[in-house]
C-alpha cells in the first residue's frame, strides 16, 4: 500500500516534470524514469 502511494507520487512528479517547460534532455530523462517506474510495477 505504501509502495503504491510512493509510486503514484513519483508518477505525479514525472507528469509535472513533463508538463513544465523543460529542455529536451530533461524531457528524455523524465520519460525514461516514468518508463522504468511503470515497468517495475
């Protein structure tokens, strides 16, 4: 349960990072992080 909440928080932070104006490098990093999180679920 706690793990699911932390994963949700990480995903929310990832979405914020994607939505906020960021450089392409940061966008790629956020996308990779989101991909790894979803894959590990």
